[in-house]
């Protein structure tokens, strides 16, 4: 199972758990999970832009033969990540925050470095070994196992935590690839500054994933600045390509896209699918591509909604009931707020014990939804009412204002005259805090901006509360 291989990027001998073909297969599978669970951003031009920059760097790396794939995921968070085998993703959120093609090259070069130095595959194989050790391979049906995974942050594998040494090595390799690609490497330091500012802005909310998995940007900025200095190059003729980057990201969706569902307090609205659902108060909610769910404050109960397979509520109920390890009560046909539905309670045996819950399949506009809630068997009595009320709250969305909601989009403007940051903010009013405006433009209060400078602003209304991007 283990072997010793030479690290292609560093030349060092290292213990290798996984061969190249297996590494590629792991990455390919994980990338399909990314596409299914986060979703790719639907903009071929933007996808092509990121692929062009990424491919040009990867071709100059030590592992040019990998099936390098670069993509933009439809996620407002400021994040980038590398999967084994050369599958690399940036979020639309980080693209909106970056200020030049050279900054994008810095981010992609760093992620390429995690792949060429085989960090991703080593981390992922250790995580998989750990999972096997915990006996995660339960007999649970895929439906329920999927919910269980999400309760444990099932995407954790994708957002690997690297060691500080790994990070430094990826920074060094990223610097190498950016220089080989003809980019000015100095904007790398601006990326670290940006990440620090994003994290400060979000202190009250959550830490961006990229920061959680890529620690201490201030420290790394100093290190990389010293490295850039020590190359003693003039960097004349190297590329920054600020305007080109800004033209590429003009119009990108900014923040949460409310069309794909959003929360107001504990009520979830989905304008595209025209339904709403009220989750228990105080539960932690998450809106994912394939499901929306809430976890109890003690993390011992879960309730959520997903699309079900099957042409009718009854067909979906039959499929559900036929799953191994599951015992359901007889399904009751009825209606849920005027919609045709089938409901039951169930019990599932798992390696962790017995789970009890309730499930309802409901038909709406040709779709069948599965509403599912469960907890440990002995806790069911305490949660039954709350879970039942959440499931029963599923209803058609008819509020015209919510049905018409549109996302905010980045808008690139050209300054007609020189002005300060404050004058810029006043001249182009946007539904966005001044702090956020300064961060996405990578400017500070009081900075003077030249006439003709391209700047970012945001068009549209922030209807869903500030998103965690
Ligand atoms: Zn990293």
C-alpha cells in the first residue's frame, strides 16, 4: 500500500500512498462531487479565462502530463482549492476580489504547487485512511448517508488542511510558475493582503475556507516578499494585466445568488423553484446545490429538503421504503398545503445506533421533493414536533417581490476624472458597505484614483442579507 517516490516538484524522496493513476482517479471523482454539490459557474467565457491562465502555468510545472482541469465554482466564498491529479477550482467569489490576471496566476500557481508537490494526494489519502478507521462505511441508504455526511461537513475532504510547510512550499512553487508564465510575481503579496482584509471583514461571521486551510497570510506575505526580492529581477516586461482581468469578471454574480434560494431568519425561499420552508428556530442552516438543511444546536438532529427520484410522491415513497436497513411505517397519502404528498415515519439501523425520523414526499410543478428529518432513536420524542412542523411548513412561494428577486452583479466602471476613494463611493452608490467596496477594489480610505482607472462596483440590491463571501 505504501511506496517511496521522488517528489517531482521538490526532488525529495517521500512516502507515497498512492500512485499517479490512482491519484488522477481520486481527483476526477472528487471533481464530480464538486460539480454536483457546489456547482460550476455558468459562464463559458469566465471558465475559459481561468483555464487559459491555469493551463499556461501547469504546462510549465514539473507534472505537465497530468489532466489539468481548471474551473470556476458557483460559490460566493473567497476560496480556491486543488484536488489530486490536477483538478483546480476557484470560486466566483475570489475572482470578484482579485484585481489582476497576475493575482489570479498567484492563486492558481499556489494550488498547482499543492498538486505538483503531491500535498493534495497525501492529505486526501490520510483523510480516507482515517475515515476507514472510523467505520464510516455504514449500511445506511445513500439518501440518509448523504445527509449524515453533510452533518459532518462531508465536503471536508475537498477543503484539506495543509501543514505550514506545505503552504510555504506551495507559495514557493507558485512563485516559480508565475515567473515562468511571464507574470509579475509581486502581486502575490497583494493577494495575501487581500485575504487578510477579507478575514478581518468577516471576523463576526465565518473564516473564508481558503484562509482556514491556508494559515497566517501575514507571515507568508513577508516570506514571499523576501523571496521575490532575492530574485533580484527587474520584472520589466512581465505581465500584471489588471484591466484585462477586470473586463473578464465584469458582470459576475456577487454574493449569494438569491435565485438559488436564500434564508430570511429561519425561513428558506427558493424563487426559481417557487417554494418556501420554515426551519426550526436556532438551528444551523445550509443551502447547498442538491439540498437545503438545518442541524439542531446540539448537532444531534437534522431536517432537510432534496429533490427525490421518481415520477410521483408514491413512487418516491416506495423507493425510499425499499432501502436496506430501513423500516418505515405505512405511507399515508394526503396533501400538504394543497400539494399531493405521501408521509411516513422510519427507523434506520446504523453502526452508530438506531435513527428515527419522518419523511414526506410532496409533488409540486412536476417535481417530487423529499422532506426528511431524523435524530437518534432515543431523542426522537424530543425532536418529533419540531421536525414535523418544519416538514409541514413546505409551501408554494407566492410573494411576487421574492419571486422577482435578482442577484447582485459586479460592474466595472471607468473613472472619468481623478477622485478619492470616498468620492468614488459617493459617485457610484452601491448596496454594499464602504469597507467591502474598499476590499474588493484593494484600496484604502483616502487613496487617490487616477482618471481612466477601472474600478469595481456592485449593481443591484442586496436582498438576502450580506452573504459570507
Ligand atoms: Zn495552500
